[in-house]
C-alpha cells in the first residue's frame, strides 16, 4: 500500500522573485526594441543612477544613520521615478506602435 500522506509539496519549484530594479531593467530593454532614441536617453540615466548608487553603497557603512536615512530615501525616490518614467515611455511607445498598425 502506498503512503497517501505524502505531501504534494514535497518537490517545490524554486520561484525566483524579481525586484523592482530588475523589472525596470527588463522594461528598459523592451523599450530599446521599440524606441531606440528614448531607450538611449533612459539607458544613460539608468546606468548613471546605478553607478552613483554603487558608489554610495561602498561608502554607506562609514556614514551616520541620519545621513543614511536621507540618502537612502533619495536613491529610493530617484530609482522609483526613473523606473516610472521608463514604464510610461514603454507604454506610450507600445500604444503608438499599436495605433500605427495597418
């Protein structure tokens, strides 16, 4: 007789969660496939933000907590704003592309 009490969840697939920066980067790549000029503008901004955030990250341990909170909030805002702009650009490019189909 087989053991019917075995859990169906015994083998669970590994689910990789995607963070907001990764999703933003994927949308940026998608934008590049439909609007090269806007992609280049946003790519430069995205690369610059990542470069600056990387530098800040390397210095963060040496900064007092109040400054950390302030600069963390700044980078969070700048990242959210840029990713929102990329999302909006992609949506607009897709709409324009869809409207021009014949």
